[in-house]
C-alpha cells in the first residue's frame, strides 16, 4: 500500500506533518477531511526510499517498563474520575523520553480532534503494542476503561517478570562466550605474532599446526581493517535481511531450533501467546480477532504465520484446540487445557493455567541451560585455547627433546 506524507491543520489551528498509508491520494484526502482535518499538502513517498528506510532505519522505542508506569498512572487518574484529555495532559508533564512525549502529544491532539483513545494509540504504529489499542477499544465499548487498563497492567507485569528471568539467566552464558572469543582474539592478534618473532630468531622448522596458526595470525594482523569492514558489512546485511519477511521467518525458525537455548525461546513465545490470548478474550474480544492480534504480539514470525492460519481455521468453524494442535508449535498440555476450556466455557481460565504451567517449564529449562552451558564453554576454552598454546610451544618442546638426545 502506498505511503503518503501529509501536512495537516487541526481545527485548533495547529499544523502537523504525518505519514499515512492509503489506497490512493484521493481516498486519503477524503478520510482526513472526514475527521475535520484541513489538508495542506499530500505527497507520495518514493517506494525505493520507503524500502531503504524500512531496512536501515533505527526504530524509536518506548521501553516496556516506561509504558507500564504510564498505564499505572493513567489507570489511577481515570479511577479518580478525571477525563481522558485531562489525564493525558497531566501525564505528558512527567514524560522524559522525547519519543514517548511526541507520541502522547499526538494521541492527545487526536483525542481532542474527536478520535477515540484506542484509535489515537493505534495510529502510532508499532511504537505501542497492537493489542493495547484493541484492549482500549473493548474498554471504550463497555465503559470499563480503568478495568481494561488494570488487566493490561497485570499482563504486562507478568510478561516483564518472565522476560527478566530469561535475560538474567542467559546473561551469564553470554558473558562466558564473549570472554572465550576475547581470549582467542588476544592470542591471535597479540600473543602469536610476538611468539612468531621469537621462533624466527631460532630459525627452527615449524610443525604444520604451528605454521597454520602463525600464518592465520599474520594474515589477521595485516588485514584487520578489511576483516573489520567485512564483519561490519556482514552484520549490517544480516540486520537488513532480518527486517524482510523471509529473513524474519528464517531467523525466528533458527532461534527455535537452537540447541539448549531454543527450548527456552519456544516456551517463552508460547507463554506470551497464551497470556496475550487470555487477556484479549477476558476483555470480550472475539476469539478470531484475538488470535489475529495475538499473532502480531508474540514477536516470532514462525508463530505469527501459524497463528494466522489458526485464526482462519477457527473462522471456518474448526475447534481452537484442534487448529493449535495442527501447528505443532503448541505443547500437548497447553492444547489439552484449551480443549477443556472450550468445552467448559472457561477458555480464559484454562489459558491462564497453561501460562502458569509454561512458567514452570521455562524455569526448568533455564536451569538446564546453566547446567549444560558452563561445561560446554569450559570445554571450548580447553580445546581451542589449549590447542593454540600447544601449537605455539610444540616447536620448543621438539627443540628441547632434540637437545637432550
């Protein structure tokens, strides 16, 4: 869908510039004028510029913790009986993140112009979770906006706690791996070249393994700029590829197949799916629509594609548990709980139980990661670093043995 840059004037007289996606310029102009905007200028963004911008732009972010605090404060203000616009004005004064502040200014202006709060947040794109706007819409329909915010705060708090545990546990193995590569780099770029000078002074014949190590170190030290450019280019190309549809699916599938760590990633993604779906169902959103929203919230392209297929099957009349089972991505116990929840009319409750069970599975897998990863890294260090040191000292050992006999 083409993207247009629009310069608009609000009824209040404020002039802003925003990007919109629409079928055509005429359709977008009618849509904006229907919302009482005065359209000053519309120009279509070049598809090539848009593609390059999508691949290489650094996306602005609002941290989950900051967004959680905002919703806690918004919930308290709304429970106190303040109007939405007044609450937004108060919360704007407390925002220090410029990206968040600009977005909230836009949300406030849109609400002041007559848009619903959910529509104003949905217009911010990927800056905020898509399910947040959907949850707000359900609260606006039922008149229970503070209650919806309360459920979202509980949901976000649990997800943050799980993510924190996963990150803290995987940080230690990551540090060990980084230290291992650091030691190897120190040997290749500093120790081996100086040891080579020492060996050349003796003029002795070097074993094959020592020649390979020395030649590799010499090549790396002489061409380190090209190697650095190659690494930077490779990482940049990988990041650009990962932002394409095919790249996202391939990388996310690889994450799920990683030894040891892949199980943790799978359980965390499944936990996010069941908790998100349970939160949306509890807010009164139909299952098909909730599945489509959840697919965009799981942050894994493989799960997203499978959940969209599940939504289509449920729309056609198939049972949710049966459709989930066919994906092969959801555990048997979670499928069984969904089956019971559908049969008993307690889908929200059983999704919560499935999430709690997955929490325990994540804890178990994290323990296995620590148990298995540490000896694996130590073994790597012993083989690689020990092999390099042996290759360096092998000529000296040979010379010493020949001198004795």
